[in-house]
């Protein structure tokens, strides 16, 4: 998946699912987005999204 260079409200935000979704990555790269959520192990307490890695969520908790 392509890397996005930007500044967010906290470090690493440019790798979080909420940011990637807002930037249109889901529409532009469905397979890349799916790779981030496949076999999800973490849930974001802020938005409810699930991801395989904690680094892709703003406020992750382990499932």
C-alpha cells in the first residue's frame, strides 16, 4: 500500500484506518486496505474500526 505523508493530531496518524479512509485509500486501494484489517486483533476505542496491527488505530485495545 502506498505511504501517505501528512501530519495528524498525533504521531503515526497517517497510518491509522480513520485517516486512510478519509483520504480515500479504501476507494483507491481496496486490497491494500483489506490487508490492514484481515485477521483483526485490535479495536479502536475512538471509532470502532478493527485492524490486524495496533499501529493502524488511534486508540487500540486488544480483542
